[in-house]
């Protein structure tokens, strides 16, 4: 027991040792003995996380913090690729673009060289006698002769198939009113073939002098005049009608003296335009039945059908309504009518023959012929009213009936 007391320091010695190592102690009298019970209670300081060295293992109980992945929609800084794969793809695209540009440039250069070589070769060949034109095959038509074609083509001597100006040939041939289109073909080694297509004749127009008629072609172009060789027992209109019928054209008679055709020019006259309006406004079936028009003025047009019936049309208005009225009357009185007036389609008038012996009319004025004297008289009355579209009039034959008024 004695040894144990020697080893245990007394309270005073313990207090002295603690004061030697500390510079800051409470200033209480050194004589006051300090016992374990009187020692001030120290407040625990804030717990600080100890700094752990690399070798210090993490506590096993520490929870793992989950890693948050960056959203794909988060804007990236700069244009630098996010990965090595993207960088490699970008470099590959640049290489491919450069290769494509290089190939395109080489192709352009090659094409330019080939074009230059061909141009030089063509220039050389075009001025040599290898393909020099030695013959021209001109295909004639009804109104354009081979001599006319060669003369208008005007191909100079020494011209070759390679340097011949086909556009100039076409423009020169188109100066002929009959020419609608031109075809120029090269037949190597030394032949040039030229063919033309004529304009279609749409009408034969008899001038007011009754001695000259004009061909009116497609597109309302005046083509050329035609002399009317009238013999005994014929009229100028009848001769012109025969000519128009032979070529499948419409006859236009009674045009005023103001119509002055010029070959190659367009017909701008009001009466010609009025006839065209009717032909375009009628149905194709009804228009094909018209043989001739009489056109003293725009407001006084009339036509004659294949059956010989004369139809007073007037101004080119309500064309479809006028056609319906004419067709209705012809269906109601088949082979009986000689004259129909539809200048006012809502109030038409007509003239018919009470006879069973009626035949189709002939001539440009639609004269009807029959087998008995009574009907013949009626036909004469109808012929006398031809061109007088303003009034219906009454025939000298009592068998003729007039309906309606103008």
C-alpha cells in the first residue's frame, strides 16, 4: 500500500505540472487547492470533421452520394466536340468535303478542256469543204413551189451543214403568207432538206366588187387574192362557193368596201371578227352545217345551212340561245322551213312551205327547189328576202306562213 501512495502524485503536484505547460490559465490563487470536484466543467466544442489522410479508410457507415448525370439538354460550352468519336467524325466530314470539291473542280476542268477541243474541231470542220452543201431538197406544196422555197432560203454557195443558219432560213420562209411552219433537216454529208407546212384556208371572202375573192387562212391571216371566172348562168357567189366547198372552207359574201386585205396581214375588220365569234360560239355539230355567211355589217349577219335554210343572226350576241332556237324549229318543221330569224332569240320568226315535194337548196343564198309551181313561187319569195334580215316579209305564195314579228 505504501508503494502505491508514492507513485500517485498529490493534488498540488498535479496542479503545478498542469500550470507549467499552459500559458493561459484562469487567474485564481495558486494557494487555493483544486480538487476534482471543483474543476470547471468544460463545454464540448463543435465537432469538427477530422481531416482524413489518403490512407485513412472511409467509415463503413458513411452513405454513398449518388452521382447526378448531366442532362443532354444542358447547353454545352463552345463548339468543341464532347468526345473523341465526334471529333473523328468531324475530321472525316472535312476530308470528304475537301475530296468532293477537288473532284468537282477536276471534272469542271476536264469538261472545259473537252468543250474547247470540240469547239476548235467544229470551227475547223465548219469551214472546210467536207460537209459543204451541194444540193437542196425543197418540198413543194399547193401554193409554195420548190423554186419559191429555194429562193427564200437563200443558202449562199460554200455554206456547210455545220455552219448553215437554220433560224435565218425559217424566218425568211415565214415571210410567205402561206407558210405556217418550216422544217430544215441536215442529211450528211452534203444535202439540206427544207419542207414547209401551209396554212389552212378557213374562209373564201368575196369582195364587194364581186370580181375578186380572197383566201383567209388560219389565225385570220390574209393569204392571197383569187380571180372569179364567172360564166353564163353563174354568179360570183356561186363560183366562190364551189371553190370554198372544194377546200372545206366557209364562204363569206357581201362584205363592205372598207375591207381591204393585204397579203400576210391579219384581218381586223369587224365583220370578219363577228363571223369568227359565231363560228367559235356555235357547237361544232351546228357550225359544220353552215355553208356561207353574208356580212354586210356586224349587226346584219346571216348564214345559210346545208339544207338551204337561211338564218338571220344579227349581232354576235346570245349565240348559244340562237342556236337552240334554230335547232328547235328545224326539228319541229323538218324539210319545210326556208327562212328563220333569230336576231331576237326570245321572239323568233320563220317561213315555211306547205308542200311535201321539197328538196335541199343549192347556192350561196339558200334557194330551195321543188317539183311544183306553187313551191317554186315560194322559193322565189325566199330568195328575194335573202340579205334583208330586218323584216320577215310575206311570200307571194299563199302557202308560205310567217310567224312572229321583229
